[in-house]
C-alpha cells in the first residue's frame, strides 16, 4: 500500500503509541479522582498541555483539549459571538467546512453578518480586501477566521500579516492550523492570535483529540455542560490516552521538524518534476510552486486526458490519494475549494499529500501507474454522446 493521503490523516507514530499504551492499560484513573491513580492521569494531561503550550510559545492556561479541529473551531466561533460581542465574521470561501458550516449555523441564531473574501487567481485570499472591509466594519465587533494552510490545495496564509491587519483594526483573529501545527513553527509570543485550532491525527497522533488555544484576554463559555473539566471549558471526562498521544506527537513532530520537513518538501518537488515530464498537460491547483504547504500537491488532469477513473484505478493499484477534501469523502459533492478557484468543472483533480514515511520509489510507482492508466484510457473509444 502506498499512502499519499496525509492531509486526510496520518499513520500513528510508533513512539506515540508507546507513550499512550500505559494509559490504555494500567494508568486508567479518572483525572478528576484525587487518589494516586487519578493524580497520575492528571499529571499526564498537564504534561501534554505544557508541551503544546511550549511549542506555541503560549501559556498552559491558554490550551484546552477538545475532540479535534472541528470542535475547537466550533467552540471559538460560537464563543466569539456569544461572549465577545462579535457581529461580523470575515472568512474565505476555501475554509474547511468546520468553519463555513459553523458560520452558517451561527447566522441562523444570531444577528451576525458573514463576509467572504475574494480570492486571487492563485487561490490566495485577497488581503487588500480584508483591510478595506475592516476599515468600514465596527472595530471590536469583528472576527476574522482564516486557515493557515488549505487542506485541499495547500495554499499558505501569511499569519503575521493577517494578524497585523487584525490588530490595526481591533478585530479578533481565529486561525485553523489543523494542517500546519506540527509542520511549521508557530510563535504566539510574536504573532497576535486570539484563537487557534489544532488536531493530533494530522501529525501522526491519534484521532479524536485536538486543542484550542484561547488568548488569556478572552473568556468564552463551554460548548458542553455537565462537568468542570478543562477549567470549565469542556465538560466530560478527558480523553486521557488521546491527550497523552497528542503531547507525544507534538514533541516528536517538533524534535524532527527540520529533517522531516526537508524530506517531505523534496518528495513534493520530485513529484512535480516527474509528473510534468511524464504528463506536460497537467496543472497544479493553487499556488503549488509558491506559498504552499510542503506536504500538499493538488494536480489537475484536463478533460483531454480522460482521467475520470484515475482515482479508482490508483486505489485498485494500492495507492491512496484523495479527490478533494477528505472530510467530504464518500459524499458525491464537488469540492467547494476547487469551485471557488474556478477550476475547469470537467477536469479531474487529485490531491497527493505526503509524509515523512513516503519514499522516492513510491512516487516513481505512482507516476508509472498514472501514466499506464491514462494510456489505457486514451486507447479506449470515447462513450457515445447521449
Ligand atoms: C483544515 C482542516 N480543518 C479542520 C479539520 C477537522 O479536524 P478534525 O478531523 O480534527 O475534526 C480538518 C480535517 O480534515 C482540516 O483539514
């Protein structure tokens, strides 16, 4: 099996599993219990919190564990509206659905106006428009929610620039770093961010665990009621082994960041070079050769390549890739990101996303498979028009 779907989820690191095992077996105490076993669990949670805080240059009191990126984003957006007086949310049409659907849900229940920024031709958000919009909206009443890296096309947002624009106009800033925490150094002592979301399963941690950073100046209500866990921010017995796994995955990701990022970036470059040589007709969606996440490559196969069954054939050949955002897989709807980019509706688009475990040999196999499948498709007569 060749796994090129690392923007959807990643393999659990062996060291993460090792760190989690004691908490799945012998150290099963409830972190709220005051006996020895409970205290052991509490200490493990606080150690993980310290790790996440350290790598964000934040304080431990600003980190809250949740079930993942989706819950963290929901908590931040609903909280900003309910508790911080937000009346306008500025976002972009290429955000993950955990942002877009949450904004639409909030609009149903609160007098909040949503504004979606236009995109530049390379898929980046038009920041000049952000600046203009913030000039006319009431200061102190706006939340800007923009993702650090797009999960489908990899486009990277300049966090520092957006943060400075928000500070200048007294707007709150939430950023979804689900695809970048564990892959890029993010220093919150230098970049002013109000809310930031992360998720363990994108960087070789377990699924169902993530975190929300809330700047210490803000107090918002919990999404869940029924317990005082996470300093009253998230009711329910903590996902102990998940939190331990998140801490271990964070430690490992940042300890090897330079080596791993160099390897993954090299794989992406190699894939781009090789596929351009083999199939010069393909295009890269987004700003693949510019400000782009080093693990994500979204390739457009134009209609003349007859690539309709390409993803299926890759799957049959044991190569896992994605036809858009993983979170919508299994649902037969087009990608809202590629639509917003104005990608040709008849083109076939496949996202390849890499990890430290991938190799050059795997890329060679994938490109050979792609070429074989497309060669076969080209020799078949086109179906009759109906
Ligand atoms: C950019 C982005 N945000 C949020 C999420 C949701 O994260 P989670 O799966 O932890 O809920 C994903 C998952 O695909 C994502 O790629």
